[in-house]
C-alpha cells in the first residue's frame, strides 16, 4: 500500500510495554460474550472464548476470573516503529474515508480507538489475549491488536503483505461501523431469538459485512498498489472457517464464513466502493 506522508491517527494507544495482570474476566455474562464473539477476526479465538465461558458458568455459576487478578506494569514500548506508523496511517485513512461516507449521509463519524498490546491486556470487554486474535470491543468502542498477529498472518496463514495487515485493521473498523449503525445490537437480539445454528448464520452475516466494509475502505483509500488486492484475497481465503477448521467443524457451526464467502465479500466492497453493497440481511 502507498501511504507516503498520509496523516497518522491520534486515536491510537501503545500498551506493548505493559505486562502483568490477570486473566479472562467473564463476569459480564452471555450478552458480553456474544458481543465479543461478534468482534473476532478469526474462529480460533472464538473457540477459546466460548470454552472459557462454558467452563466458568458450569463450575462457578455465571462467570468469574480465570487466572486471578494482579497489577499491570508499564515498561518501554515493544512496538516496532515502522509497524506503529503503518497502523496509525491505516487507522487515519479509515477515519478519513468513513468520515466522508458518514458526512455524505448527513451524519458525523465518531472514530474508534486502536490499542496495540503484547500477550495480555485489559479491554472494556474483559481480557485481551493474543490467542484471541484482533477484536473490537463494543463496550469501550476500541480495537485491540497484538501486532505479533501480523507475523502469524504471514507465517501461519500464508498471507503476507501490507494490505493483508491493513485488511485486519479495516475489518475491525468495520465492526465499529456496525456498532455505530446499531447492527451489532440487532444481531445480538436476533441471535437470542433463534437456535444456535441460526445464531451462527447471523454471525456469519455480521462478519461478511465487516469484510465488505474493509473492501469499501480500501477502494476509497487511494492507497492500493499493484498486488495489494491479491494479498487481501489470500488473507480472506486463509481465515475462512473451512480453511481454519480443516473439515473438523460442521458448516452449521461456522461463525465467520467460508473462504469463498469472505473473498466474495471483500471483493464486493473493493469493486463497488459503496457501503450499500454490503447490506447485512438478518
């Protein structure tokens, strides 16, 4: 991607030098868990989170603390300067694009805030742990990313490239857009009225719309270079539920969409540059 001297967002917090603390606070109950599930970039973190919730509700009667409490200590930043600049520029670009989109619709865009951390930190939705992957927390309206995920995306998932990384951020910003639009609340309410299979289908729709929104941002950003779209498609393919689970999970249990679905959603946003092409059907 080509950002050059593009502005860097101020809505960024570097917590990569912080360490210590406790574990996964799930005291918020099922509603909070559903909100967290709605924000995951990949299925691995969801499986961990749901297992943690089920275990805690079974043995402690409705949530508790896994791993104990503890203080958080601050130290020198562990964030690579180039990575930090890239994250801030991507975030700044999303603010510019979505600010224009909202303005054209007669509304004002309220940006999200992105928190970079290492290994473990706290979010408004409880623990932020690297194993969960990047996520958006509707409670504090912030995105949480361990930058090490970008290396994992390249090495483990075979999806290198700067646009692949930007796609991760833009996908989470897409969840923020859904939060501002009320889509996440509606999806959660709809999930409460249906079966587990129906709830998963609703979740897939939410995730595919976030993918499409990422494509809309990219199309409008003016930062795409030759080869970027291919990088994005590789990333979308790599994190499809069918690819991640390797046939070990029934399609009825998919929560983010297949590789083909995620690639199609991203491509639709890229081709149209129009948020209305990402309409989410409940």
